C-alpha cells in the first residue's frame, strides 16, 4: 500500500509510510492530522460548508496500527457546523480534533479588500530541500522548496511544501488536507533552538483559514517564540501561489536532549 491509510468503514489501516523520525513504530504528526481532516470533510452538512478552523490535540504518540475513526456533530446550525473527530488505537484515544465549518456563500466585498500577495519566491524559483534530510518514511513522500532560510535551520524560514504520496487510498488529497499536512511542519520551518541539543515537539496544531487554498504547493512563512519554562509557539502564515490565506499555530514542549 503506497497510500498512508486505507479506510474501510470506520477503520483505517496504517501503512509503514506513516512513520515519523522519532520511531519506526510511531506516526508522523502530519499523518493522523490529514486523516482527521479527511474524516471531517466527509461529514455531511445541511448546506454547502467548508472548514474554517481545525484544532488537533495529539493525546499521545500515534502507533502504526489500525485506527478507529469516530465522528460527532457538536453543534449544527444554518451558518456553522462544529464537529469532533477522534482516532483510537486499541480503544485508546490518541488524537482528538474539533473542526469548525462555515457556510459557503460568495460575498460581494467592498473595493480594496484584497489578499496579501506572496512576498517570497514561488516554489519553482526556490531552492530544492531534499527529503533525505530525514529518515522518516512520511517525509520521503513530501517535496520541499526553501524560499528563505532552510528546513530545521536556526531562524525564521519560508518553505513551500507539497504532498506527493496519497493520504487515503482511492481518495484525492483535498486542498485543506494539503494545508494541514504542511502546517504540522511549522516547528521545523521556524527554529529558535539547535536541533542537535534541543527537542521541540508539538502537542497540538491549529489552523485557521480565510479561504480555501489552491494548488499543490503550500507555503509556511514561519516564526517562533520560546518561553523560559518549557513551552513555546511555532507559528506560520499559510500561503499558496495566489496569496496568503491562513495561519497555523503549534504549542511546543521544549526539552534539552
């Protein structure tokens, strides 16, 4: 199975391609994040709606085992839907996500309301970041282009990300799934600490979208704040080749190796 997951009913079989850099038996955070996004988008709505905000809590490391998918509508209205997606491994909750959808309705906006244009080189003009910097099978299924700085390099960077491997077998990768998968790399896009001496794992991921992204490439224009008591924030402006469209925020757990 080349795809990350094969979903049959409410059960997702996990491919070895989901593994992250920390352990061959544990998933990269982008993998379950993409799966909960797929499950949320599959939930029916009374009128056309799209995801405006998604918050993913990584309750514990996610193993490379089959996952049960649970979904629940927490609030249903004419303008919004708030839903929850839960992933369980052997009946143990490993991921919980809340997803806010809003009604899709074209608005005639006043003159002068425009998206902020991208202020860094596009993916074709940016430096190739080879995926061999990581032993992670999941990362090997990504393409990266550095418009400013570099992946896991100290300082603020702007990097384009593209998902190349299918996430859910037999299903196209949605635009929001692309944004969510890329956003989980925020803590390696803007790096304040030397990775050789520090770890800065993310405990969660929140993305907020002003519009739906377009195209295969997602830009993370990153920033990072580190506090003195073991916590930090990795943040990124999200963009595509049309302009900036959203924000990503991760809460970091800071530890010396």
